[in-house]
């Protein structure tokens, strides 16, 4: 009898694992593509994308993109916030990959896909939630522009296909894991000395912190200054006691690094 109960319990547990993909939305296809074609670099703090291999799986990518497009606004609104945000981040990243593949291999940067009057992020080519949208619409409208989320860590999750960007995570974002995934992305990005580092008497940071500084100062976790946010992740930045004290007093010099727009392609 006990064995029968144990088998039943195991079956329920396995079913729960399988059903985790169905909560909110099934991102399993995207997850598999990322696991196959995104490789870690720099001690796991960054990644490179094998666009050539991604191109060979473009049908699988299209199947996932079509599934994203099939979601209605009403269906989306019925999900928990974490599932919504995971969906939007995955959509942004997957459509960015598709945009790169539209010109692969004849480009060196995502900015090559823009024009004199329109940036690649302003192109309206993404069918999502009942409208044809741009990547800017997803990031700045649906994610940043919504009062639903207000989480500055999204800047370390959405990926603009460039070396200067935070790493493209080698797995899909899932609502039930989202907080841990965003926290890991934040630590990894801040620990990457090519993007954020202490140099002489200044803290040199990615330009992300200059462009979106206001997002880090809106009160998320009661942080109302960039310095307070950075102090939370002092271990990843390897802050010294002296630097920590200066940040606490808001007297630390902060410089912003030039952004590297080269494609984050596997070399």
C-alpha cells in the first residue's frame, strides 16, 4: 500500500513539473532553442549566440513566435503578473533573434537594420496581443510604461543582440522562477568587469544605468537612488569598504562606459 502511494505521489510530482510550462504560457520551444544555441562566456557572466545554428532552426523559432502571436489581450490580462512579464521578456528576446536572422549573416550590428529615419527598435513587425508592435513598444510601452511591473531588473533580461547588452539568458523566463532569474541576471551583469568595474577613484558602469537611471530610482525595494541599488549588489561589483562608504554618502564618482553595439555572435 505504501509503495502504491509513493508511486502515485511521484506521478503527481512529475505531472506538476510538466504542467509548469502550461501555467500562463508554454515557453518550452523557446527554452530548447536557447539551451542549444546560447553559450556562456566570461565565467558565466555573459553569453554568445550561435546565429548560424539558430538560422537552421528558424522553423522552430517561427512556431514559437506564432504561438506568442496567438495570445489575446484578455487571455494575457488573466495571468499572474510574473507570467505576464516573463511572456513579454521572452517575446522581446525571441523577436530580436528573428530580426537578426532576417539579415544574417550580412550584418555586424543590430543597428545595421535601421534606416536614416527609423531605428531597428522602432520597426513595427511584431504581432503581439492583437496589434503589430515594435521592440520599443514591448520594452518601453508594455514593460516599462506599464504600472504593472516596475522592476528595474528587466534591463538585465531584455537583450538587444549586442556585446554591450546584459547576457541573453540560456533559458526561457518563467513566471514561477522569474524573481530568481532576474536576480541571477543582475548579479551576472554587475559582475562582468567589461561592463561594470571600479577604476581608480570612479565606478565605471554600463550606459544602461545612464539611459534608464530613473527606473532604478523609483522606489523598487525602497531604493530611491542609483547608489542604493548598487549597494544592494556590492558583492557582485566587488565594492571595497571605502567605495561602499562613498556610495552610502552619495559621494562616489560614477562614469558611464561607451556601449559596444557589435553583434553578440559566437566567434
